[in-house]
């Protein structure tokens, strides 16, 4: 019984209340978080789309069993070769074609 009498004589610890948060600041924080989440989602979709497209190809041209069309055959050898018939072919500036 004496223990409770001694405990009641001690002062109570000070209780500190949390500071009030401004509603405008809460809205601003919420908007920043939403904007960040949307930016992350956009970046995730943007960077994962090429991976998705490559893995879901149903009939890639390099493994197709069908013969290539006439236009594809005509373009085939020149597809990535660049253009050699236009430009300044080493002659004076403004001339077109190989030097004479």
C-alpha cells in the first residue's frame, strides 16, 4: 500500500500533443505522392513495353515458313546498306553522284 502512495507523489510526465498539420500542406503532399506514383507507373509501362512486345511476337519474319513477298526480297539486301547514289560523291560541293 505504501508503494502506491509514493507513485502518486511523483509528477506526471509532460504529454506533448502532435502539431496540427495544415490541410493545404496535406493536399500538397498528397498531390506530390500521386504525381510520383503516376510518373513511376508511366516509366514502368514505357520501359517494359519493348520487352513485352518482343516476347509476344506471334509470327516473326525471321522464323516464318512462308516465302517472303516480292517487295521484301527486292529490299532485303539494301535494307541497312545506306544510300550510295545520293550526296556529294567526293566531287565539288553541291554535285551529286560519283566524281568524274
